[in-house]
């Protein structure tokens, strides 16, 4: 097996681990909220804390990118995740839960940034589009997390602490090191084209606004707004991720065949229709259908964002890593809107909360042109 194949598998496993843990936690939010007697506003405040600390973790990854391999920082983030998840789910008092959630927020930022650094490095080495399939691994992990929540719905939410073993194992994977990615050292701010990166970043803000609203509040929406059976509330996330997985697996070929802009614009329209379906849903099965449509429409926005940012950055591996880490912070701006604003606006009814991303997602239509950077070609590529 070639080193590049090993690196691709290790990075995909890290993405899958991140998706598994994150979705396992968010689909248990209704039970966790009930255990600690938390309302929508209190949950929003805790999610705000987690998102801000995830942003801090991404900033830390950017600082470390100047002198450390992303492989080393990724291992640290995965190990911190393995400690934080049991801490927050097994906490005997609410203060312990908050501390565990804070630690998980930092780990979330470290792993988000460094998994995408690894993916961009592998994509550049392969010379062809690979980011959609890497993000498909995250989605597959999320599906497993949602399925695990459904399968253990009769158990206390503390049972979710068992997922911590996954990042612990994945941390010892064969990640790509900087020595294996040749490049010329260039200072981060030396001719980095920040304007096109900013435009692509705005598109990623929109995606994570929608994605975080669906994955964070979907289960609560089914539980409290359209009154799904308690054992089925994870179905908000499961079809969303399932549809997203199918499109992401096809995403490499779709982008190569049709181009970035048409794929993004069609996806935007589909995603908007899905959110409108969620908002107007008279019953929980219709809401579940709306989440599935939304997942299909929005699937490739994030991977194409990172792919474009990594290509636009150019320069040395250290500069590309630093740009990807800084770019990853757009993730948390979107998460603030999706997780916090959705909860605040929807404190009376989450229908109003989901109306926010339903309208704002249309900003992707004009922003799609910013993603039109040439997709890495196949010449000189390695087989992965």
C-alpha cells in the first residue's frame, strides 16, 4: 500500500471520528437538556460557549501550523476529544458538564482545522478532487453516531461516553507529515489572495449556518415542535446525513463533470426548498423529509470551500496549513448563526428559528462564482 493511500485512509478515519462524536452528542441534546433542566436559551448559551472555544481551538491550530505538523496537532485534538466526551457525559454535577463541554469545544476546533489541512495536502498530492469524499467520511461517521443514538435510545445519555474510544484509536493513524509535502517556505501574509478566500469563506458561513441548525436543533425540533415519538427524534439528523453522504460520495465526479458553480447553485435551490419544507411541516414525517432534502442540497458546499481555499492559498505546506486553519474559523461564524441564532429566534417556536437559514441560504447563489477556481487536474497525480 502506497504512503498516499495510507494518508488518505488515516485522514478519512479522522473525519469519520469527528462526525461520529459530534452527531452522537447533538442527537442526545434533548436527553441532556432534560437531565440538567435546560431550556432553549440556556442550551443556546452553552452552544455559544462551545462554538467560541472551537474557534479558539482553530486559532491555536493556525498558530501551531507555523512550526508544527498538522499530524501532531490532529493527534492532540483527537486525544483531547477522547478525554472531554466522557467528562461531559459522565459529569455528576452541571459544573462538570460545562467544563467537559468547554474542553470538547477546543478539541472540536483543533480537529476541524487539522483534518482539513490533512485533506488538502492529500488532494494536492493526488492532483484531483478529493475533498467531497473526505467530507463524506465525516458524514458517514455522523450517520453511525445518529444510528447509535437510535439504537441506544432506551439507555441514559451517559451511555454515549463509549464513543470516546473511537478518536482514541484514530489518533494513532498514519497521517501525512510536512516532510512528505514538498514546498518553498513563504510567509503567511506574503501575497496571500485574501479577497477571493474571503468570498469563499462567506459561502462556508452560509453552509455551516444551515448544517449546524439541522444537526444541533433538528432533534429538538422533532421532539418539541412537531412532536415525534421520543425514540425517533434522531431521525432529524439521520436522513439529513444520509442524503448528504450520497451526494458527497458522488461529489468528486459531479464537480469534475459539471463544474463548481452549477453544482453549488443547484444545491442551493434544493437546500432552500428543504428548509422551507421543515418550517412548514405539519407533521414530523414531513419535517424529516425536509431535513433529507436540505442535506442533499448543501452536501458539497463545505468540501468545495476548503478545496478552493487550499488551492488559492498556494505557497508552502506551512502557509497552506495556516490559511486552511484561518479559513476554518468561518465554520464557527456559521455555527454561531446556525446554533445560537436559531435557538434564540426559535425560543418561542423553532419554526421561526429554521426560517433564518431558509432565507439566508440564498446568499450562496451569487457567491458561487467565487468557488470557480480551477479544480486540481489529473496530470502527474498519484493513485489513491
